[in-house]
C-alpha cells in the first residue's frame, strides 16, 4: 500500500470478465492502423469490446481471446455481419494477443485469472522496441494489481488499473465510469481509449488507486443492493404497489442506484435484469467476491468494515439458494419465495458413493452450507485466545472449550495432567489441544486469535513495577489462605458426614483409637493434598473413636508445607493486571491446502473431526458428538492428481470395514469457474467399503 498516494480522482473496476485491448502508444490525436487486443468476453467484456470496435477506425484491427470459444466465435460472426469496421481476429493463445497488439485490455472475473493471463504475457516475451499499453479493467485485490503492473513495467511497457462501474447495462450502452489508477504520464494515453467504452474516466491517482476506489464503491453498492431488496420486499408484503414504492424512494432520501436504475423487483424498471427474468445482471457471487476483496484491502489499512462480512455471507447464501432452490440470483425474488422446495439428486449405485455419503441430496448440502454461513460472529464476544506453546495450539478456558464443542463441533484433545500423580493420566484435563486445521479455521472465521503465550507473559511481566509484583505476591498468598480454609471446612463436613454414617450403621464405639502419631504423620505425607478426614479411623475393636474423630488438627495458614497454589488455567491476567495480548501473532497455522479444504468441507457439513493417527488416516469423522456417536469415516486427503497405489486403496478399504467405518478419499477438484460461480475449490469425496472377492 506504500505505493498508493491520495490524489484527486476516482475509477472503478469492471464487474465481470476482464478484457484486453492493445493499442499503439497513444496520444490524444486520432489513431489509424492501430492493433488492439481484448481478453475476456464475459457479460461485461463482450459489450465493451463491441463498443470499442464500433468507435475505432475501420483500418484498425482487433484481436480477441477468451477460454469460451463460443463467445469469440459469436463476436467474430457478429462483427462480420455488421458490415465495414475494424477487422476481428480470434487468437489461438494469449501470447498471440500480446504479440499482435499495441494496446491490450483485460476484463477477467477473479485475481487468479488476471495473474495467470499476465504471467503468460510476460512468459511469451514482450519486445521492448515496440512499447505496449496494458489496461486491466478487472475488479481484483490491490496487491495482485500492483504485482502484475510491476512485472509489465519492468519490461518497459505501461500498465494501468481501470475497473469500471455501471454494470452490464452501462457496458452495453457505453456509459461506464472508469476509475483510473495510473501515473500522470500515462493518463493521456489511457483516457481516450477508455472513453470509447464509457462515459466518464476519473483519475484516482497512482497505480492501484483505481482498484481502491472500485472496492470502496462496490462496498457501498452491496449495502444498497441488500437494503433496496429488503425495503421493497418489506413494503410489498405490507400491501404497497411496487412501482409506487419505487417512485417514492427515488424522490426521497432513500434514492440510490439499485432503486432507480437496477431495481430488483420485476416490472418496476423496464430493461433492468429483474424485468428480463434476472438475466444479464451482476451475479451475487461476484458481489460477494468484491466484498471479500474490500475486506482484505481494509485490513491492510487498518480500517473496519463492520457490515462487510455479514453482507458477504448473506450474498453467498443467496447464491446457494439460487443454485439449489431457485432459478434466480436476485435477492428480491428469493425473498418472495420462502417456501421453495429444493430438488434432490438421484443416488449413486449401491456400493459406490460419488460425493459425500450421508448427504443424499443437494437440499441437504445447501442446508449444511447455510448452517455454516449463518454462524454469524457475535460482535460483543471477544475472540477466543488460542495459546501457541511449543508448536501446539492450546485452549485453557473451559467456557471457550464448551463453546467450540457446541457451536463449531471441535472436540480437540485433552492432555493436561498432574505431575505428582501420574496415575491421573487416565483422566486427562485442561488444556485442550487443537489440530492445525481447527486453529486455522477459527482464525479465518475471526472466532479466535493466536497468542504467543511465552511472549505475552514475558512482555507483561517486564512491564510490572516492583509495587505491582509485591501486590501480586500478596494477592496470591491471600488466595492460598482462602483456599486452605475452604478445604479445611470441607474436610470437617466430610468427617461429620462419615461419623453420622458410622453411627447409623452401628459401627460407632466410644473407645480411644490406637493410632500412633507416626502412622498419622506417614499417612499425611502419602496424601497428595495434605490432611484428609473423609475416612473414619477405627479402634482396635473395629469401632470408631468419637474422641479422635472430633479432634481436628489445626494448621496455621502460615505453615508453608500445607499451602496449595492456584495455577490460572487461562492466559488472561497476571494478578489484578490484565495481560496484554497481541492482536495477532506470526504463528498462524498453515496446514497443507488440500487437507485444510477437506477438513473445512466436512466440518461445514456438521461432522465432528478428530485426529486419525490411531486408524492410520488423517481425520476420523463423526456424524455427531463423539460422546454420543461412533465415527462413520476414516478420512484421507489427496491432491487431485496424486497417485494412489492399489495397496493403499485395498488396505484403507479393509481397515475401514474391519472397524465398521468407511474409508474416505477426498481432494480438491481443479476446475475453471465461470463468471457467476463462487471462487474457491470444489471438494470431491469418494468412499470405499470392502465387499470381498468373487
């Protein structure tokens, strides 16, 4: 972010696929016989490229490329049938575009696509003797844009970020607003080109500032979209006419772009996507992606976007409902169909599970995702402290442990013990150790923060004055005295109860007990917690001595040999002084990506996951709390193209069947996402159960 300076100007990134246009080094004068390149003919890129071709001289040429061959073929056919104009060539590769063009415009869906395209440009070799101008109109993160721009400028070429605002409607009508991030020397070259595809170009400042302006605008747009949909739905449900309500809003203080231009209710705005069956609009998954980018940019600057994360989850929830329940991605239409019955998918043949066993329909899958997404963060609840100690992730607070188990289905592993009583190891207690995947998920979901335990304590202790230290010692001594007196009172109560029981059973006798001082002292030494009186001493005749039982050995609180020390179970304070915990540590767990994604996938479906070492796998998956359910699956994560030997396959299947579980293989499917699909990987699962030979 150090490269960004606040300079007057604005420019927004294009929503949709990115496009490339190449032009000769441009001045403000008309250009003839120029070669242009355009990459990304999606919902935004296609009309932008069409408007560009219509406004450049017929003597120019434009080279187009998209992984969707039907889009490039359609564009070429449309250009040929439109009559005279710039010639159109469909490139076979990205390198063909960069070599043939002087100006390249890109309009792509996600940061990874932008990075891949520009890496291919750089790898193809760009002739420094023929300077080129690259214009990226994609909505991506600031870091990726700066990195891509640096790689292009290092080869002697110009690069600007110019995301757009106006949506598909603006792209079609050539009324887009471009938010330009470029050095002053390049603005004059880029602006005439952008004006061929839009109505307004606002220079925001140096490279990267266009992306910042776009993300800020889209953050506000997302809030307005959701608020407009809810306000319209609210009014309609209470009997208002949709058009009258929209007219009222648009002449009042609630007026905004979604209410006036892109109203989500069908029939209110002619030509809006909602009036065309919700076709051609900006996908909610892309808006969720933009919010994710805005959150990341805000985090870099230390700015808080309180509404962003709940809105992002809600938008992605809309996408799931659209995908599995409905035929529309509009929030308004989803609001009006609360009783939609989701479809179910047919089951795979018996003995072969394609997908996750136990989730028999898309409806159940969607419901599980909804459960995961609607676990909204409680703003009033501070983040859980996960203490990093000697490479392990530990939780000490019993309330946090209960919360993780009930809300996040995380059981962890208890391993706390008492060094003076090794037999206590069979009853392990606090702290709770989390798997790396568990700790990482909690950090990603902003439920927990990693605390370097030793560093936090060391820094806190260094900050204490001598007076503070004396106060802490006095407080600890006071706590120990209170504990000792409380234990003594509890011991007296147990002794009295034992005497009453002995009297009731007829074993009570008023005779002196034959217990020597030495034996009493020996018993005292063998006791872990000092003097205990919860057993009644019998005399030589088998009775109990009332005189001895009523005698209480009183020990002064100043007797250090009888002191019991309180060890705090949570790193929260040192004495009366709060322990200052760093907001974030550098020990964020980094489990292998495939393994982490598989864990997240199963955990989001409601499974309780535990370490699988005892079964020779990575995870053991339980359908419910392990205290109530047996596990169903032995899980092994794999890379999508990772080879699996037949011995491992047979061994896993035999082992799973032998312990009455299914052996599950899971991995990340490598696939290209379309413009309206959510970013991320698709986790695929397969299960093997041993059936025998022949």
